[in-house]
């Protein structure tokens, strides 16, 4: 077998994989999800197929000599890599459809992002999928991935971070995109321009943005469930992510900047104490008092200032609305009367965290697991109620407020 035949064989195999995965899409029973997948995937599949056809014709016509197939191999490698990314995202979509609770969480995540998208003034029209690799944003398809098999509300605020990766190059202020070339600010502060530094800055921006649009719920989720003071990244930057201590500082700084109208002092104090106690127990120093005067502190302060000017209406402002929801989500309380508070999905997630900290935290004894589960059950029911009480088509939300009156049927 010569090199040309060998290459053609791999092209045919990849073409068959594309055909198989496209055919399997039609087996989906969830018609809403099937429509969304067709919108996102079919064009991409057609693009990859066209690339393979072009490469096959080039080889069949013997345009390239037997000895100079390196360009064709590189082209196939690129197509295969793009197909691999597509297959992983398709796998996540099928994973979502295979688990009722997974699809339910993804439906709430879809609605949450559409709500955040509306108030951010952007044009996100994708959907979420599940993956065992954790939350992430797929640049090629614009799809946001949520963690499998976490079917609870507790990590839902993390989708706001992934939405931040989508927003970073699309937010406009005046005639420019202030966050698109985010590394330039770092260069102005005489820091080295590297791809790694740019990625870490993008992660920090996504943290700031998620806190800005989700409020304390994002801070609680990341600090209490995702970051680890005993991890290798606790104080040392990774290749793509900044160290955990730096992320905690940026998130809490954002909350403090937002506290002028909403009093976040209680939740900020709780999270600071929880993080510092864990740092001390792991033999690390407490959060540096000098960090506020560091370069990253200046950059984050500038980001928050621009966000407030460019996307003022996107700033989370529902902390007061969560007061009544705390008792409605109380695991020891059967809601027997109508709650007269209008609430949004971010309100429910913030209230759920307030309720978890208030009722389930048993200090040195850890958390009461049954209470956490009951709070989650009530919060998820209310999230689904909010979602279904408006336009059923999650791709085109009709109600810009996405609000619903919470009542006993929504909570219990």
C-alpha cells in the first residue's frame, strides 16, 4: 500500500464516522434538543465533509506527487482534530438526552444563560451539554458544557463563567471591544506577553464577569465547591488557569465593588473566613494584604469599572429579593401560603446558597446532607417552574424578565 492509498483509507474512515454520527442524531426523541442540534451541528458536519471531499479529489486526481504528501497529511490532521472536538460535543449532547435529570439541569442552564444573555445585550443562541470533563466553553460551536453527573443546582452558577468566555470578545463600549485584546492591559503594566498569560487573564475576566452578573451565588460555588487550598494551583499559576488564591481575591474584590446597593458584607465575610481557615489548615499563608495594590488588583478594578459603564443593567441586583425565598426554600418549612415575591433564576440560585449556609452548615460537624438535598429539590423545582411558566421555546425566550410568582406549588 503506497502513501496515497493509506491516506485515502483514513479519509474514508473519517467520512464514515461523520455519516454515522449524523444518522444517530435522528434517533433523539427530544425534538426540542434535536432542532437545536441540527442548527448547531449540521453546518459544521457539512463543512468537514466538504473538506474531506476536496482532499479526496485532490489525491484521486494525483495533483500531489507520491513524495510530497506532507501537506495533505497535515490537512487531514486538522480536519480530524476538528471532527474530534465535534464528536466530543455531540457525545455530551447525547449524554444530556440519555439522563432525564441531566436534561432537566441543562434546560435550566439554557434558560439561565438566555436570561444572562438578554441583560448582557449579547446574541448567544446555543445550548448546553453534559461532559465528565467539567464545565467549559467550546469556541468552535459556542456550546457551554456542564458537569456530568452533577444533577443539582449547586454548580449551575458556573455556567456564567463559561458565558464570560463567550462575552469577552463581544462586549462593546463605544466603538471598541474593551476586553477582546485583554492581554494589552497586562503589557501596559510591563508584564510579558505570552499565550499562557493571556489565557490566565481570560479566566480571571470570566470570574469577574460571572460574579458581576450572578452575584454571590457564583462566588460561593467556586470558592466552596471548586477551589482547593491544598491543590498544586493554590498559589502557583497553571498553564491555562491562575492560582486559586488569586481567583478568590478577584471574585471577592468584585463583590465588594458591587456592595454599594446590595449589602454583601455577610456573605463576603463568610467566604473569606472559610477560605482563610482552609489556607491556615493547609499551612499556607493567609490572603495577602498587599494583593489589593498589585497589578492584578488594578486590572480587575478597571474591568469592573468598564463593566458597570458598558453593561450596567447586567449587574446582579436581586439580593433583596432572595430574603423571602430563603424561608420558602427552608428544608424545615412547608410553604403553605403564596409567596408574593417575583424572582428570577439567579435569585433562586442565590437564595439556595443563602439557605444552604444558614440551615445546612453545622460548623465543625460539616453539612447536614439531607438538608442540602431538600434545599436542592425545592430550588430545582422552582427553577423548572420559572422556566416553564414563560415561553416553552428556550431558543427564543419571549419574556425578557423571565420572572414568575413563586407559590406553594413551585416550592413544594
